[in-house]
């Protein structure tokens, strides 16, 4: 723990590639609180100094897996949202979500939606995203005027005497600004080529 903390505090310059940046991001889920604090301090500087495509790739991996990170607290989650607002990261991340033909693009959109960085791109996602799940999520967020994301899972006992239970999602949400021309938006969703989107 001391070595990991010291390494994070001594990092200067940029990350060599997305892999090393993803390793640094994983320290937000470290089992030592001081290491998580050091990661919160060093990651903004590291992200600003690193190449945009490397930061986007590392965030893509992190957003796809951070739901299962049980030691990450509210401060670490807030930092992840703030990283999407740095420099050219917002347009690059939105372009990747828009063009992704496979992978966890909808989950990345939900996790990146912790902050308002991607709010201006929601209409574009709804109409032009390649994946139907991304279009459906964007339409739902615009119609309901709220962004919802998963922060973890909680075990719920259903039959304690038989040791039976299930995991339930823990979600948080953020209110979006009022959407204009909502009927036009709904008409566009009804005419979408995917049944997943039309169901919304």
C-alpha cells in the first residue's frame, strides 16, 4: 500500500499508453484508503497530460467494469465523471459511443452521464448511434429528463431459512434540463428501425 501510494504521488508527465492509464484508474478501487486518495489527486494531472485516445480507451474500460468495484466511494465516482470534461476527451468519448458497433457503449454512456459533459450529445446519440441500446437509452433519458446509472449491487434475502436471495441493483440519478420539442423526439423514436428503441 505504501509503495502504491508513493508511486501514484510521484507520477509526472503522461501515461505511455491506455493500459498504464487503466492501471492507474483501477487504484480508485484499491483496498487502502490512502492509495485511493493518492489516485484522486494524481489522475486529473495524468489525464490532462496523456493522449486523448489513451484516456478515452482507459475510461471506456473503466466505465464498463466499475459497477463491480465495491470499494470505490462517492468521491472516486465523482472523479470519474469529472475526467470526461477534460480537454478534448468529451467529443472523443461521444464519437466512440456514437460509432461503436459492439461492446458496452450503453453502459459507458450511463456511467459517463454522472456529469453533464455528454448532455449536449444526447439528441445525436438518439438519432445516429450505431447500437440500438445506445439510441434507446438516449431517448429514455431525453423523454424522462433524467440520467440513471448503476453504482453497485446489494444482496437481498428472499428466504433466509433456506439461505436464498438475489442481488439488486443500486442506482443513482441526475435530473436533465427540460427537453424542447419532445413530441418531435417521440415521433422520431416511434419510427426507429429497432424494436428496442420503439418500445421506449
